[in-house]
C-alpha cells in the first residue's frame, strides 16, 4: 500500500477574547497523487487518488465503465516505474508506490473502446469529468438490481454511517478522506471499507475488491458512502449489481432519476434518527422499533 498521509508544517491561528494567537505545529494531510490506468499497455484514464489498493481501484473503474462485469475477466495488474526503471512489483504488492498501473484482461475479453479513453485526467471530486458526451455516461449494466429481493430495517440502515466512521482510520488523522463500505443487507456483516480523497475512487476500490474476490454481482448488499450521492455513485452501484445505496448527505436530482430507472434503493441524509428514501423505499422496513 502506498503512503496515505504526509506531515506538513503549518501556522495555527486562534481568535480568543484576549486577542489573536498563533502557534507552529505539524499537520497530517491525506496524500493525493495521480494514477494512470492502462489496459494492455494502452492508456485509459488518469485519476487523482490516495495511493493504496490501486489494483482494486482500477478493477472497479473497469466495472463502472462496462469493460468487465465478472472477476474472471480480470487477469492481472502490474505497477510500472518511471522512465528507465521498467515494470516492477505484482498486483496487490504492499511495497510498490508507482503511479502507473497496467491491467491485463483475461483472454477473449475485448479491450476498452478507444473512444473510452479520457482526453484529460479525472479530478478527485469528479468521476465523470472526462466523458465526451452525456450519452456516454449512461452505461448499460450487466445486472438487474430492480429484481434484487434484499431488505433491511430502517434502524439497521441508520446504524451504518457510524459503523463506517469507526473504520475510517486515515480520516481520523486527516479529516480529508471520503469512505465507502459494503455491508451484507441480510446479516449486517461489514464486508469491506475503503478510503480515498475521491468519493468515486473509494467506491471503485470497494467494487474492485469484489472483482478480485470474484463476488460480482453484489446482490443483497448495501453500499454506504460518507458524503453525498451523485449520479456517478448510483451508476457505479448499478454496474456492480448493488441494490441499496445509502449516503449521509444529499443526492443529486440525476442520481435520483437513475436510481428510479434502475430499481436501486437510494437513501440520503442517513444520520441520527432519520433518513430520506428517494427511490425504491420498499426495501427499507419501517416496523415499530423494538
């Protein structure tokens, strides 16, 4: 895993009743670095991310873009060094911190359409910035989430943000990372948690974990995210076969439209003792507490 945090000197300014004071100290920051994703040696995209779980990030990205839909379609990945260093490391290597990752798909899997390659990098706040047109955004999923029979209680859903927050080790140090967690809707089991400076990257890492563990489609699961629910996060959930998406903040109008059209349960403002259900509310059981 790459370095997740760095320390930088800062001047902390505090306004008090007796005046303005300052002190110098070290602050812990979340790392943000570019990752170039290649498939078969051909550049596909550049995303700004927090280093670590890069193979998962790339695998999840390929699912989101409709390049692959199953774990057996992803063969291997290798980090590449800078000019003159050659390729080093293996998929999942904890020692490798390079920022170029080359993916090899399984034999017979079609490579990405050349038009899919993004002409400029994806920022950590936007997973769709490089799309050539809005038509290209509406990727067709291999899975039908509308028929998923998953359900869970409202109280169980309300507990997920706190469970996610308890697992955010780097956020606790920096306050600067988004997170995504995957839960089993039936048992409540926490399956995986990932953090990243980009909310879409955190979700891609979760989906990529599922690819590498051959768990797609993610039927009967809940995706809990630490921020808002954008169109791209709903799309990523649908592409991975996740039937329920829960966010601690607001969804966008387009996110709600896609959730309704796809049959995905979308919950927003999931915090404290209340939540809003924007699409497919039937999956969240509202029986009397206790």
